């Protein structure tokens, strides 16, 4: 069968949005299993099989959203025109916060907030659209370091 000719698999993992313009992390596997410990953000996972003749067409998975982790009342958003002022009370003081916001997987932005205070402004909001805002506490505050932690 064809599966007997498979030498292994390439798995590319890329954070969405890729605001840091990182190349996807490539994992090379011999086995058909991989366990990924991803932060609470969207990720694109591309999987290719390979053999002596080349690579198969890729299979693409988008790690689904995580609406079950909603924390009502802990993050407050107040609109000011097309801007949104976001405030919250962090449980501890990380080096920075990474904020994702947008209307969905295809329209999501990332901002690194290095202030210790729990408030900042996001811009370019459209009226009458539902936005998701995700705040990640992080001790990694430079783009080059995100995918390695």
C-alpha cells in the first residue's frame, strides 16, 4: 500500500496572526502522532507525508477557538469612536502582555503590550461587529522568541 512507502511526516506550526513574520516551526516525525502544547491562540498546522519521490499535498488544520475559556467580568472594554480601551486586573506581573483581537481567524491582529499596567488602546474597530479580544500574560516580549517558548 501507499502508506508503506511513507518515510515520515512534516508538521508545520504557525501562530495566527503571525505578527512577528516568523517562519513556521517544522517538526519532522517518523510516527503518525504528535502532541502539541499550544498557547491559547489560533494556530495553523500543516501536515505533509514524504517519501523518496517527494511530498504529499498538505492537510491544513486551524486549531479551533476556545470560547469555553471566556472570563466574563475580568476584561473590560470601552469604546471610544473607532478605538477600544481594554482594562483588566492581571493576576501577576509578567514582563508583557500579548493581545490578539479581531472578528475571526481570518481577521485577527496581534499587539505586544510592555507596560505593567492592565490597560491599553486598540484601534480600527468597525461598528456593529463582534470582536474577540484575548490577553496572554507572557515573559517573552520579542517576536523572535515567541515560537521557541
